[in-house]
C-alpha cells in the first residue's frame, strides 16, 4: 500500500513539473543548454587533468566539481585549481 501511494505521488509530481516547464515556455531549450554546459564542464576538467598545464594537479570528476564548473564556467575551473593548490599544496 505504501509503495502505491509513493508511486502515485511521484507520477503526480512529474506531471506537475512537466506542466510548469511547458507553461513557462522554458521547454526543452533549458535542458539542451544545461546539457551543453555539463558536457563543456567535463571537457574542461579533462583538459586540465590530462594536458599537463599544471603538473601534479588533478581535479576529480564528481558531482560537486562538475556542478561548480557547470554553473561558473571557465572561472569555475580556475576556482577549483586555486582551491586545490592552496589547500592541498
């Protein structure tokens, strides 16, 4: 019984989210833009990790670092590099 109630709440909330997204004219362009930013963030971190620009510096790819670079862009990579160098030498 509990799983039926939780499943129905999930379905109703998903439908509500879809209605809000399309009513506000956000549509799929938001998801496309977010996906592009996410891919570019991962490419930027891979470039820093494997290019050898700064030797001995490795920024792990996890949700926190990807999210930081997705939101802040290229300055986010600089922020993560600065934090890595200043905190961990």
